[in-house]
C-alpha cells in the first residue's frame, strides 16, 4: 500500500507547516492547515494519489 507512505509524508509536512504557522501567530494559516490535515486523514487512496504536490521552492510568500 504505497499510498499510506504518501499519506504519512504529506500529513507530516502539513503538521510541520501548521506548527510553524502557529508559532508565527498566523491563525488563519494554522486553521487552514489543520483542516487540510483532516482532509488527508479522510481521503480515499485514489484522492491521495491525485493531490497536487506543493513545492515551496521559488514561490513568494
């Protein structure tokens, strides 16, 4: 079940981002990231495979 590894990796990245957003006092971003984490947990295997990849490289804040 390769999708479990992808789900765990994605969930870990979202959790890390949410913790950092919370540390910075970005309440809206924290809320959005926590909601995204819930969606990851609820997603079916096919949905995880089709989730867009988020690359922070080269993107302005």
